[in-house]
């Protein structure tokens, strides 16, 4: 692939990130140019993968097929002997994103298995939805927290592993810290979206936890924010906090230019968790979010700290 074509791919990834990543894009902006471009290419890959799974205009079975085709394409792109001459029949997202992803993987030594894990995570959601549709029985997505933790690695921890390769890290403990960070963030998303997911027929909270506190699927559908539900949510929030404590220990393991972004992400997701607590765990009446000014402040702070780093 020519350098001009590769630059065009990076430009597309940057535009896509700016358009859809919100304040995270501005947190990326202070990075050195190679890391900034790499983060945008990684985000674009994740965005396309998620969109293939979320496309409600297509049947579940077709989305699974599309995801398989996407994985086959980027598996081929990551091979050492890949040639760009076979791109003529590719879809537009693949043409615009995958060459940049290949370049990032090669430059920063990202293990391929982390990218495959992300696709497995999206596929597992589709397969569960398909099985539930066929059985027409409402059930929890996970029976135990260990099962949920495995899922958190696929959809978030693996992304964290890709990020620390781009940012640079040292120490073997950084790997587990990055995985714990992904678990903390994904647990926060799950707790924030309990009401919305239940309305859509999805429950990510482990069945063993719901049984422990006497909360049923019907309670979530009815949006009962009673003492049982609050106790369940308090338990899950404390669990998430333990993963945040581990995630914070990742900061000194990162190269200096990775720390402001990591700090910003901890503030954004940790702020959501604190907001859930402030509302006394009522995630039904109004979507939990941070004020726009606060998100902009966090992003700006990350950019300022990036600019202050020695070149």
C-alpha cells in the first residue's frame, strides 16, 4: 500500500473518532502524533466492530455473518505476507480502517489475540440474543460473576491491553491492572444501563447476585428501585470500586504520555459510578451521565498535562 493511501486511512480514522468518540477524542489530542493516530485507528476498528453488532436494521443471523466476514478480513490484513492488491472487493469501512490498524499493530507490537477478543465479545452478545430469541425465555446473560468478568475482558479489558501497548508500559503487573481497568469501566456501564437494558430484555447482572438480594428480572422490567434493588446495586458498586483501586495502580506503570489519558478515563468512568451512588442507585428515572462542562474539563485537563510533558 502506498504511503498516500495509508495516510488517507489514518485521516478517515481521525475524522471518525472526532465525530463519534466525544470527549475521548480531545483526550487523545495531546498525545505525540504517532500515538494519537494509533488511538484513532484503534477506536475506528472498535467502532466498526460494535456497529456491525448493533445494526438493528439487519437480522441477528446476518449480523453474525457480517462479523465473521469482518474478522476474516482483518485476520488476513494482519498476516506478514498481506498485500493491498486484494482490497477491490472490500466494504468501505474495511478499506478505510484496516490498513491503518495493520500499521498500528506492527508499530506498537499489539498482540493479535486482543483484537480477536473484542470480536468474540460482540459475537457472544449476538449469539446470546439469537438463542434467547429462539427459546423465547428471559434469562440473565450471566449466571456468575466469573462469567461476567470473562465478558468484561473481551469487550473492555482487551481494549485496555491494546491501549497500553500504544501508550507504552513497563512491569508485568501492568497487564492485570489494564484488565482490571476494563472490568471497572464495563461494570460501570452495566450499572448505569440496568434500566435501559432490562427494557430491551437484557440483564447483565449475574443471576447469583440477583438471587442473593431477592431481585428478579420482573423487578428490573418494572423499574422497582426498592431496598432490595438498592442493596444489590450497592454491592455491585463496591465490587466495581475494588477494580478501580487496581486500575489506579496502572498509572505509574505507563509511560508519561499515557498517564493523562488514563487519568481522564478514570475520572470519567469513576465520575459515573459516583453519580450512581449520589442518586441512591436510582438508574431508572433518568440516564446517569456527567454534566458536559465536567467532561470537557476532564478532557481539557488531560490535554494540558500532555502539553506540559517534555518532548
